[in-house]
């Protein structure tokens, strides 16, 4: 099997849960080989560790009673899980394809990656592909609310929606943001004093509630009010003035500004086509290392000119 999709969508969790439900705790270590991105996975590892595990014949488990097999299916094969498989070298992937075919009767493989295009075609064609989409807001929101309840966290109204919005479908990142907020609240709450620092400024003085503003600060999100000022300043036939020093992350600004402009029904499609090209050019410049503040100013001026019919 080949699991691919954006990070934080449950690819690794799915195959680990499947493996545990198939073999149970007693046989898990003997039937599962998991290699993640922190392990060396060059051609030598594929030829030695992976191949040695794949060729070992299955033995009848000892010390396991009959009720265990009634609870867990324990199919007659082992599973090799290669997490972050797109970081494997081309030679390692090429060496892997023959091993997959030779020992398929007793060993099955699951490749997990973010970019399926980095898996060589001979290897991808031997797998059943499963694409993991970003989690929908309702499922991610329910999970975040459940975690907050189990951890006894107090969330302000709108915090769950803001976590989902800031994480862009990455549940792992959303949980990390919430954990950071919990630590921040716990640290300031336990100290019993406000020292006037940045942490104290982000935390309400009298409560230990995780607020929307706190999540925005942790995630480094640009406030909507600030973005409104930029959009207002870009409008044609108006003298706009804006402090560009407010933006520390040009890539993040570009994404939010892109959604504001492209999904605005009041802008004609012909102008949107030109604006999309401006964003594409800016994205390339940022990747190449261009100055972020100058790039944002340049994009704002070009979009203003397009909206004004220039």
C-alpha cells in the first residue's frame, strides 16, 4: 500500500492502528518493522535490514492462547512500514521493488509519504494508492474539542475554529498550537503574577482560558484587522498608507492576501488572472531569497494598479 497526502492527516496513525488491530500487542514487535525519516534508509539498509526482515519465515507464536487469535486476526504475513518514503534515495527505491515482489507471500509493505511524485513509478505501480485529504473541519473540530475536554482546558468561543484555520487541515499542527496555549496559560496561571512580559500580555489577567488572540500569537497569524487595512490601502483611486513593518512572514501574508483577493466576487475574472500571475512571481522570488518587505510592497502596488485598470 502507498499512503500519500499532506502532513498531519493521519497516514502513519492509520497504518499503525491497522497493524495493532491485526496482530495485537503480543505479536506486534515480531511482525512489524517500522523505519521512519530518522533512520538511515539508503540502499545498504534496504539490502540488509529490510531484506533480512522480509525473507524471515513466519513461525508459530508461542505463549499465546487461543482467545488471543479470536480477538486479533493475525494474518500469515509481516508488515514493513516505511514512513517518509519520499526521502529515500532513488537507488534504495529501485532495490526495494524486487524485494517487494520476491517475498510478497510472507511480507507486505506500506509506504507513507507526503509527495507521491517522489516515489519512482516502478515502485508506485506495485502499490495500491490511498490519498489522504486534509481533515474536514467538523472531524478536526470534534477531535480538538475532545482533547480539550480530556485535558481540562478552557477554550474561548472560536478557538477551535481558529486552530483549524491556522493549521490548514494539519491536525497535528492544530494540537501543537493548543498544547502551546495550554503551557502558556499554565505557566502564567501557576506563577500567580503578571510580570508585564510578552507572555503576560497574551494571557488574560484573571483567567486561564485559551483565547483566540493567544492562538493567533502562537501560530504567527496576521490579525484580520491588519489585513483589512492592507486590502483597503490597495483599493484604486484612494490614497492608502500602510506600515509594512507589521508583516514578519511574507509567505503567510501572501497566502492570506491571495484568498482575500482571488475569492472576492467583486473583482472581474480578467483582473484575477493578472493578479494570480503577480502572486506566482512573488512566490518564486521569496523562494529564491528576495527581501520579504519589498516583495509585499511590490505585490500590493501591482495589485492596486491591476484593480485600477492600469
